[in-house]
C-alpha cells in the first residue's frame, strides 16, 4: 500500500508521456490522493547572528513533522526535502521521480516513484 503524505495528488503518467502538454488525462495511469495531514520538514532555530546587518539564523533540519512510524507493507510518498532529511533511516519513503511538466513548465505529475538512498 502506498500513502501520499504530500499536500497534493500524485499523478503517475506513462513512461512515454511527453512534457509540454496541458491535458492532465493524456497518458495518466494512476492518481494517488493526499492524506489529510502532509509530512513536513521540521526545523529548529539554534542561534542568530548578523551578516552585513542582515539577521541570519542557524537552523537545524533533519527531523520531520506528521510522518507516521514505519508500518509493514506501507510506503509513504513525501517531498524530496523530507526524504533526504532522514535518509537512510527510513527505507519506506518514496518521492516523485521523472517529473511531467505542462506547457508552462509547471510539474503536473511524474512518470515513476523513487526511493532515495
């Protein structure tokens, strides 16, 4: 089972779906609806200093918010920043891979999923 922990539907397209078209249904194989609460990258400010008069915070990334514990037989689609922040500690995370773009260059889906390692 695959659950979508991003805030938007994940559209999976055929491998030969070209970029540059606005028809969302052309080559569409599957849509994975988002869960109600997306997983987010957590951040914790550590310290502040100033550089050239501009405030700069030192921020620790590397933990997540609203990511369920690992469960047998379940994989979770998350954003790439979330996955990279905790890889290799979680092998159950997937990310959209080989994006499909419309005529404006906006990502509308992907051709497959990937497991970051």
